[in-house]
């Protein structure tokens, strides 16, 4: 149960503070380097917002990396786990 869902507008603000943004859509992982790729707001929202219109769960922010959704390999790489 989500007690405080994060709106698309607030999720975008969080993501744009990061240098890299990852979104997990099913088995597909999509990423943007914010400075290099210069994605539009719509492109960022497409990968971090779920069908309900709120931030994909779970989400993770580590240093300058933002992840919306879950992928085991991606989380291991970001968290440097073995």
C-alpha cells in the first residue's frame, strides 16, 4: 500500500537532479545520461512513471543515479553487489 504516492511532476524534479536516469519497463531497462542525451521531460516521464500516473515502485536514488522500477542486475550494478 502506498501512503504517499509521488506525482509525475515531483518525480520529474527528482530525476532531473540526477546525472543518470534508469527506468525499468517489464524486462526492458532504459537509461538516459541527462547531460549527454538531453532527454525531454516526456522521455524521462515515460520511463519513470507507471500506469497509475505515479512514480514506478520501487525507486532508488544513489548519489547521482535515479532508478524507477526494479531490475536485479541493474540494482546489483548500481549498488556494487556480487
